[in-house]
C-alpha cells in the first residue's frame, strides 16, 4: 500500500533549491516587489546563506541574470516580472 504525504517546507531551506528559486520565493512574500535590503533580510534568515560567504553578491547576481523573471523599476527596487505586467 502506498501513501501520499503533504509537507510544508520553505524552499530557501531545501538543499537542491537554486538561487533563482530562493530569491523568487522570498520576493513572493513581498507580493512581487521589494527593495534590496528587504530581500537581504528575508533571505538572510535561512540556512543557505551560512554556506556562502558572499551570499549578498549572489543575490544581486541572480536578480541581474534572470531578466525574464526579475526586473528593476528603479534603482535598488526589484520586482518579479509577472507582477509588473
């Protein structure tokens, strides 16, 4: 007999989550738009950041690299593209 279980987990704490997943998930908590400091505060709470010394740089690199997912309507503010349409 097989059973299905439903788990609630924070994607930012999953070992196989990409930085793109981590940043996008954090921004969802801000309804798609947040300034960089808010993003740092949200992501900084999670275990993934303790594994990487330069995690803030990685967050910025991720925001800048995925133009199809993230956009910057003004300096220091980032939005998920799906919320800016």
